[in-house]
């Protein structure tokens, strides 16, 4: 969930390169975004507050390239090579939703 759909779209489309493939409502309260094989569904929820749990997990081909694309202030956990065979990091969107990104090593 997001509390401001316009701000969320600026981040996911403008900064992360997702494309809007579907929207519903007037004003828009539901959006589907796609990038490569990934699909994210955003729902508008006024007063939404983020959890400390990761809300979304993305598997990517190049975690370092994705990491380099993010604003520094959004990084929650820096990039690392984990002992379980992935390079991963965690970032937060403008609503504080935590997103885990990983690449198989």
C-alpha cells in the first residue's frame, strides 16, 4: 500500500524504470507496474504506515546496477554477498515500504 499514488509513481516509474500497465479509479487508487519479468501492484491507502518487515522481494540479474540506481537515502541495508548464495540489499520506497533485492551468485 501507498499513501500518495503520485509520489509512488514518481519513484517506481521515474526512478526505478517500471512502466504502468494498468490503473483503476478516479482518482487512481490501484496501479499495476511492470519491469522485465517483475510486476508490482500498488494500492492507495490513506494514512498508510510502513512495517519494519520486507514487503516485497525482487530477484534481479544485476543487484549492483539496481543498487546504483537508487537514491542513497532510500537504502535500508547496504549491498552484500550473503553466505547463502545471493548478493542482496534492502531499500525503502517513499512510504517506507521495505523491498529486498537479490541476485543469485
